[in-house]
C-alpha cells in the first residue's frame, strides 16, 4: 500500500475546512457527530468499516481521525500502530464506550492524540478537535522550518566550484554519516560555521539539535558552566539547575568554534568528555553521559600552539581525527563571480531592489582584492552595494573604498612600485609578476596544463617546473 502524501498545512488565519474521518459501528453516532462537526466547519467523512476507513485514509487527504477502536474484529493496538506508521500526519482521537485510565494511557502511548468516552458531549468534542487542528498546524509549521533549514544550511547552499572547495565537499560527504570528530581550520570568515551545519544536516543526526558555542566569546569562568551546566547553588547567581550545551546537544551535534581560546583547565575537561562522553556539571558529583558528535573550529595554527605549550598535545591529537581546511577567498578567486552572483540575488530579494549584475570594473576590482575578511567580507560588500546602488548594475563606486582603489592601472602601479623600491636581483624581482601570470593562465584554462602551456607559448615541462617553483599545486595533474 502506498504512503499518503502529507496534506497542505492548516492555516488557522485563513478559511479552511479541516478534513476529518469518523469510524464507528454505531450509525446513530456517525450521523450525529457528522452533523455537529460539519456545522463546526469540518469536512467530514464517515464509515462503519475499518477496512473502508483504511481505503479512505489512502485515497483522501484526511487530517483528523475519530475512531472507536473497540469495534468487533479490530485490534486496538495494531490499528493505532498502523495509523502511526502509514499516516504519521493523521491525528487520532479515540472514542469508546469502555473508557478506563489504563486504556487512555495505552492509547496515548500508541500514538493517539486524545481519548474520549461515550456518550460524547458536544463541548468536549469541539475542544478536542480544535486542539488537534492547532497541533496539526504546529506539525506542518515545524516541517516547513526544517525544510527551510535544509535549504539554508545544506551543502548545496555552499557556493564553490574551485578545486579546493570541491575537495572540501568530498570530505564532508565522507565524514557526515558517522560520529567522527572533525576539526575545521581556516581564516575567519571562510564559512566554518556554515560547513559545520552542512555536516550536521547531511548526517543521521539531522533531526536532533545542532548547538553552536563560540569559546572565544565567553570568559573562562562562564564557559565551563555554559558547556557542562551547573546545579543550583554551585556559585553566586546559580539560582536553578542549568543543563549546559553538551546536554542540549544530546543525540545531535555540538560545534565548538575558536577552540584555540579554551584555557588549559577547560582543555582537560574537553579531552575527557571527548574520550568518555561523560562529565559532571559544575557543583555536582553526579556523572552525566551524552551522545554528541563534536565538530571544532580554529582560525589559529594549533600545531604552533602545541609547540608553544599553549594547547595540550593529547587534546590536539584527539580532535584532529579529520581535518578540513577551508581555503581563504584569495586562494579561490575563481569562485568570486559565483559567490558575488549568489549574494547579489540573495540581497536583491531581501531588499526588493532590482539589481541584476556587476559592471566589468566592479568585478575586476573584486577579483583583484585580497579579501582579508574572506567570504564574510565579500557578503557584507555585496549587501552594501545592493543597498547603495541606484542602478540595475553594481558599479565600482558602489563598492567599499578599499575596492574602488583597485583599478587595473593602480594595481599595476602598486606592484611596480613594490618591486622597484626594494633592492633585489633582477631574477627575484621578476618572480612575482611571473607567478601571477602563470596562476592567472592556469585559472583561465581550468588548470589544464597543456592548454595553459600553449597559451603561454612554453612547453609542459617548463610549466610544470615553474608550478613547482611557485608552489602552484593544483592537486591532480592533467
């Protein structure tokens, strides 16, 4: 039997007739309930046969089911389990002549929304159905929010065709399905938080919480309580128990950003919880156990911190199971047109402005800029440009001042002055321009060495030697 597609969400602020099915062997009850609920605004169907009810559920978009589960030939527990499994969007209100506390509890455990005994009072059935309709609306609103989160934080939403980003995507696909600890490295603004959410949303934990903590934003005295929670009276101001972020993320994913800022004492506690999945809240001797997948991020070289004895070596080896390095934006200049177009569409829709494209001068400046703030800085620059632009095309003057200075003539003059102002051998002075020329040609030819060599009028061997000299490593050779 096919599974019924979920019906359109109920909009309580719009005219709507919730679809309702009544199943009862008593035709008088069927008629009276049908008439009453129709007057209350419901689209009502009735049947006195359980098999026919199953057929109606399969073929119609029913939202509520009022069912007598004590009908002859009907097994209540099996019936409720089947409805819950095959039609999870249908809320079941049980009605029966043989009401008991035990029966009510059992029905609710098996998935019933509520439980009513005969004779049914109009006010009772009205209130229960209204509550069920509101519950339906909340269920569908929650589904919609989850879909929006998937669209916002899914890997498909991370823009990038540069080979460095493609390697990152491959790593995400490889690690998403398990609970392996992931360490993400890279400069600020490269998208570590977005990538952590993408890993979570591609994992089996996607329906569980994703909790993010910026370790650098909290003082040491608060970070322990924030992560592990505390009990009432643990310190001044602790007026009630607090579960902490590890407990809040139980079953899901915890993202610890700026892990390099954790104090030595905190590092010891993190090492324990990563190894044993257990900890004690502040002020408590009771050990808590959690099932949490931990993703960590840093914009600092942890190996250097280990060498300087500012970061525990054992913790470093424990968290560096899978390392995903996010390239800076200046390392993936070929992605700037894609990212710029993405942000342009996003902010045009948000602001209601019809800004369609970039001028050649604006795009050239964006590709020549070094973007110390990476993707976050580019995003802010595009938002600013969309807000300030009065034309359907963003021009150089709409971009921040730092980019407006990057006209081709000024860039060339700056590079020239940088070389001639320093005393150096001619061969060394020519290295910078030669490297930039080769790198630009490689990008134009999508890193195809044969085509790049032909464009530069050199042989492949010479190109390969120069690529090694200037460390223009492109991964797989053509």
